[in-house]
């Protein structure tokens, strides 16, 4: 299943759509504009609730919690001591390996098999993230993980821009 996340520009709330190859919405993602925990909901295009995502408010690295509609829970926690971008999703037995600034990732299942990969479209007015979901049985969880990565990358970009403007 080929999907892509397209962030909407010029919105009061951070909103994104996850679209299929024909540009049809598969998921809608909405975040509260003012929230120290980055509260985000993911729903399917038909309105079915998929998951609630929120960030740990105080941490030296990014920690996000995901509560799926079926009651399953997992977290995405950045690893501080890895030389490259590597995240273990312990509750699922998954491993995410990639490059944060380039948004180029591979997601491996508990058995070590590739279950998804993602990359960013470099030249675009919108931020477009392409996701190739290989294990469609876990599409909801995979979409949630890449929504979190989009949040982390966006926050890092905003922090870098703020640091750059304050040093001038």
C-alpha cells in the first residue's frame, strides 16, 4: 500500500491528510494548536477513530505515547546514545532505522522483516512524506509512527530556525 502524508499549510490547527496514490484520503490527522503534550488524533477517512497520540511534556528527548482504538498502547522514544537515528518500539518489537533530517526510514518487524519504508519529497510547497506500507495488517500503527516522526522533524526544524534567528 502506497500512502503519502501531506501537511496542510496555513491552518490554525496542525492538520494533515494521509492519501493513497490517487490522492484519496485514507486517514485524517489533527493536532491541537496550543498543547504542551502535542495532542493528536488519527481517524480514518470514514471517521473511524484510529488512535490518540501525545508527547511526554518534560523529557530530554522526544517520547510519544500512542493509544490505539482497540486499546493497544505503545511508545516511540528517541534513543540518546545511538550514533545514527535508531528507535526501538519495544511494545511492538519493531525497529525504526533512518535519517531524521532527510526523513528516510525503514521500519522492521519483530522478526526482522521490512514492514514499511518512508521518505520525504524534497521540493514541494507542502511537506509530503511517502510511506510504502509493506505489512498492511499494521497500517494504522505504521501511519501513527510516521505521523510522530513528522512532528519530531517539524519541531526540530522550528527549534533550529528559532536558534538561528536568535543568534543573528
